[in-house]
C-alpha cells in the first residue's frame, strides 16, 4: 500500500479517535501513529538496504505495531458504534501485514544472497607479496547489481571496501550504467506508466532500478518526453519553483 494512502488512513483514524481520548492519551496516540508513518516511510524509501540488520529492525517494529493495532481492534469490537473507526483500523492492520510480508520476503532474499556470496571473499593464491588479492568474479557483481543494490551495498555484502569493488569493476569492464537500446527503455517506461500513471522521473528511475536497469536521469527525461509530452508539460506547469529568499547574517 502506498504511503499516501496509509497516511490518509492514519489521519482519519486520528481525527475520529482524537475527540474520544483524554489529553494524556492524545499525545501517546499521536506518537504511536507518527512512529508507524516513519517506519512505513523508511520501508518505502529503502530499496536496497546495505545489510539485513535494517530489515530485521523494520520487521520487529512492524510486528509490534501489528500487535498494538490488533489489540485496539479487539477493544473497539466490544464498543457500540464507531463503524468508520473500526473500518480504518482494519485497513491499517491489513496494510501493516502486507508491509510485514514484503519485509520478510526481502529479508529472505538478502539472506539467500549472503549464503551464495559470503561476506569474506576468497583471496587469490600466488600473490607476489603483501596482502592477498580478493577474488571477485564479474558474475557475482552482476548478480548483485541486478537486484537493484547500490555499489556501497554490494561492497558491504561482499565484505570488501567500495574502492576494492571499484577496482574489480574496472578490471571486469563493468560500467555504472546499463547498456540498453532506446526502444527497450521506452517499452519499460511505458510499462511503468501503465501501472502508475503520471509518475515522475524519480519514481520511474527507482522502478527501473528495481528491474535491474541503471541509466542516467536525462535518458529517462528524454524517454518521457517522447512517450508522454502532454503530461510532462502539465507537470512542469504546476511544479513548485524554488523560492529565492535572503537570510539575515548572524551577529
């Protein structure tokens, strides 16, 4: 479930329950709902965590939230009325369960990758002196990159530094960006727009990364201009321009 929809549920739930609580409980409820929103935002923004500890932390938080929301639902089930609040609680509970299922799948994938690619890479034999050279194959790097992970996350997964990974990429001829034809790029962008119309450059770039396609932003901008020039013009028309302001110098 999208963050905006979940925030709407939280807002309505907060508005309905707010008038029924004392002043002390209001602060506790507000803190609880904001913590749920913060957790969901971190899940949505974290496309490829650097390690499974982040996923385990988010999983534990979600499991705690689900138990609390379920307890609130059980209490409200014994109260007459409040049908709208009960419905919103049910939606919130379902959305948290979906996010928990998604986190568990990602955690399983992360552990599977760690099992295939151990954090202590093999060191090549026959060194001419000094510290042995890490043995990283192009296949290992390509497989991890295809999952949408950043170079820093891949380096942590392989147990090497970012500089070491960069040197191995140069040796294997692995570039930062995916080689893709214009027609293939346009097909993927069209497919994403069919699923989520009116998406912007940032969303499409992240969706492409989830498909293992890493390209420059200007290529995405050109593809959007070719595919959907009208909506691009509308988005630029109503875009919020950065305001110019002056700040007084501190004394």
